[in-house]
C-alpha cells in the first residue's frame, strides 16, 4: 500500500483493486504521507486509513472504489476562501484543508452553513475558522484579513470566490441589483486582493485565485445576464492586471467554470440544460470538485511558473 501511495504523481488517483481490495478492514498497513520531503509512518488499521483518504466511512470491500491520494500539497499554508459556506467555495475550503492548509471560511449571511463547513473540516483533522465579512466593504475585508493573520500568522492563498447572480433580463434588472453584482463579484475581488497583497509581498510568496466564469470571456449563450457577465469580464481583466502589478512573488490566476451544479444555477430549466449539453464536448455538467481540484493546482507549488492565466473548466463548452 505504501508503494501505491508513494508512486503516484500529484492529482492522480489510486484505484483500490487486486491486493489492496483483498485486504480486510482490520489489516494494519503503514500510514505514510510523502510530499515536500516529509514522510510520517505509523501502523494503523486499514479501515480508518481509507476513511481518512476518502473523507467518509468505507464499506467491506474497496474494489473499484477510487481513492484520492492526499499529497499534503498545501501543508502549513494559510488560505482565505471567500464565500465558502456552500457551493464551489465550500468544496475548495474542504479540499484545501485536506491537503494541509489552515482555512479561513468566509461568509456574509450563511452563518449556519459556514459553521457546518468548519466543523466538518475539524472532524476530518483539519484546521479552520469562520469569519463573517461582506467582501464589498473595505472595512469588513480589512478585519477579515487581520483576523486571519492574528489566528495563523500569515496568508499564503486567497481565493476570491464570493459572488452573486441576478437571473433577470437586461430591462428587468434594477440599479441596486446591478450595483450589488458589481460590488460583490468585482469590487470584492479587488478589495480582498489589495488587502492581502502587502502581506504576501513581505513573505515573498503568495497565490491569488479568482473564481470567474466562462460567461465573462467568449460564449454567446453564456452571456445572457448582462450584469453578471460584466462583473466576470472585469474579474478576468483584474486577474491579468494584478498579475503584472504583483509579480514576481505573487501569482494571480483565474478559473472560468462552465456549467457547475450549484444553487446558483438551480433555476435552469430542462430546456436550458439540454442546450448546455449540446454545447459541451464532455456531455456532462461539472461538479464543484472539478473546480476545487483546479484551484488546488493553482494554489500549490506545482503552478509556480503560471500567472495571469485564465483556466477554463468547462468540459469543452463552446469550442
């Protein structure tokens, strides 16, 4: 089992078959994590180890179950993930914690959901705190960043994920709805980036990841909601501008998801979904983990020569 875990490259998965699948639940095996020159081994029962890797309780056999291999790629890093009480932000916060990061779970209105995320991370052995902040307000952002530094001493990663979406036609959107969309989606990313940048600059290292959208870049049917598209197009420009301004020690990139099943798109009709499938090469909808693993790559040392890039996570939509 140790050889299986250690032989895989970052991001790969081990499939528990053959000898691994034949092990019973109580068979002791070395619990070894390797990454960045660290290795810790101890004998633990098979069942708890598999539970740790999967983040859930295993059944009697492991045959044909994909087992994510945790490389601890973010060991001892500190990450702020805005809007992480649910959806994509929640998936990113949980994955970062599993990979060794200390995570600040940010929320504005969803306190109960944020508490649940923090509790889940802690149950799995991770470290997290929750911080209420409206990212469109500079004072809230300042206090959030101060709390993160007070708690963990540094900030290595910022994920600008907080966002709102008004599903209305151009002529039905109010001025307040326009302002709120731009304030949260674009101004929020700007304020958070501006606040953490001096800290990262002093550390001579940092990663900023903006969760944008393919609707802000190129695709006709993805560009129906004018205020949302405008905010995400602005975020893409912000990404490139910040990358130029904050180099060489701070990397800034954006992820542009396609159709990801979250509450934000729950209003889509069957006709909408059929249209989307016709436009998507992989013929499936994305899930929050697809985006989370992309964020993990951009947050890790493996992406150190990447900055100012827009990463499309769309399943080939609109090619």
